[in-house]
């Protein structure tokens, strides 16, 4: 049998696939598992969206290849939503591209910009797809540590100047996965300045902008003046409308970057099933109402989790957005040791902080995509004793 390529040989199993595998092993022993691992909403997609998709599936026009860049109707809905939600104007013809979930776009973007020995700047801890995508494109990953003392924002001043000169791309994601930190306009302004100075492309991952609490509304990177000159933003319908399984997202912003990503994609995939795009357009057209209903559930869970973890004596910051609590592991444990103990002895699935990068060591991530919150925290507390 032919040997695997080095890029695959070197690659550890995908974080959430590995967690699923370990979970299956424990489940086989008959353990009652509470899964607080992957950020995959347990609540169904709103029925109205499902009904639109059902009708759209019956339309034979939707049975052929979709447009590569996405139906104009879907891209218009994206542009209209960006205008209403963030005050950002987008040309649906040139500044929006549909994606088979934002993961797909993130994974393909480095292919458009990275030559061997080029650098991409990647947050650590961060969504595992950022460094892997850079590696697949043959580039070098420069890790930008997210530290608590800096509010888990990227410390832009500490990035190596020689690396900046060779950097083609910067990934960033706020509201942040996994730390749940949020960014303000000042931070994004400095990102734009740096990108202009060194000439790299900014890829802002804004998948969690609608999962927010206490009336707080996360902003878009594109709200900052000059942002569209240097970058794009990814968004996904997965989290906003409980649609992870549908695989629908989009990228918006700089038209050259959108065209470059589109060029990669036309060579690799053939777009999203049109019936799904019709449902996605409906979701975006009714985003305010549909998302408000969804957020009620997560706000309740965020409050419950916050209270239960505090009572149990854990250290963390209350998330203003995302599904995630980024919690310090109890003294005496590494991230891997504690999460392994939680799974094997308590039937609790959480994500080890170091699974998101070395700088995540010392933390574990809890996702509130499961309603059994008090019970879960009681088991986590008992494992820490
Ligand atoms: C996560 O749990 O980090 C995310 O749900 C993974 C993803 O969005 O692909």
C-alpha cells in the first residue's frame, strides 16, 4: 500500500473526531454520558426554515448544479442582513461567496495565498482548522498566544517583526472559540493598521456573532474603516440558526480575496444544494426574530452554567458570547488528565484546552449545547476533589 503523504502522517486526529471516538468507547460500557464537547446546538432548526427547505427540495430547478458562488438570492439576503445587523454595505455580486459551512472556506483560503515558506498568523488557542489549513497549503504557522492578562485578545505588538514581513494571512476569531473573549473596534482598528503596514490578508471568523447574552451585540471586523481593503469575514448559519448539519455559511468583504477564495472553490466543489440556500436566505431575512427565540434558551443555560460553576469554585470569565466556558483545570491536573478523568470516571465530555493549541494548556472548554447543566457541573465538581 502506498505510504500516506507527510502532511497527513504528521497530523493528529481532528480534535472533535477524536473526542467522539473516546466518547463511543466509554458509551459502550453503558455509562450515562453528558456531552458538553463540540459546539453543536442540540435544539432543532426552527420549523419555518425546515418548511421552506421542504418546498424548495420539491422544485426541480433546484435539482441541478447550483451556482459556484451561491444563488444571487442567497447572496442578497447575506448583504441585506450585514447591512441591517452591522451597518456594513456589501455588493452581493462581488463581495459575498457562499460556503459549505464556514469551516470549508477557512480550510480553502490559505490555498489562495500561501506559498511554501510564507507565514500565516494563527491564534493559539484557536479553532484547529486554521493551522491545519495553513499546513495543507505548505505554509508556516506562526502562533499568536491568547493570554488571560490580555483579555484573550491577540497581543498585536508582540508579533515578531520578521515574521510579519513574511506573513500573507492572519486568522482571528471574536467572539472567540474557545475562550469566549470578545473584541471591540479599537482592537480591529489596530489589526487593520498592521495588515496595511505589512500587506497581509485578514480572515475574521465571526461564526459566533449571534450567540450573545445580556443584550450585548458583538461587532463585525468589517465595521472598522479600511477593513474591507485588507480582509474578509466568515459567518455561518450553523450556530445562529441551529443549522450545523445543513452545511451553509458564507464569506464577505474584500472583492479580490472573495474572488481568490471563489477560484479555489470552483476547482474543488460545486456549491451548496439550492434548496438549502433558499432555506438559508429565508433564515437570514428573518434573522432577528428567529435568532431571538434561539438565544432565549442559551441565555438561560449561560446563566445556569455560570452560577453552578461559580458555586462549585471554578475559575473562569462569564462569557458575553459563544456557547463556551473557558475554565481553569483544578490544581494538580493537566488539561488532558482532567478531561480524561471527567470522561472515564464521570461520563462527562468536555474539550481539553490544549486541543486548541499549546497555549490552551491549563484550561478546559465546556459547551452549553446540552440541557443537563446542574447535573454535569456536580459531576465535574466531584472529579476535581
Ligand atoms: C467547536 O466545537 O469548536 C465547533 O463547533 C467546531 C466547528 O464549528 O466546526
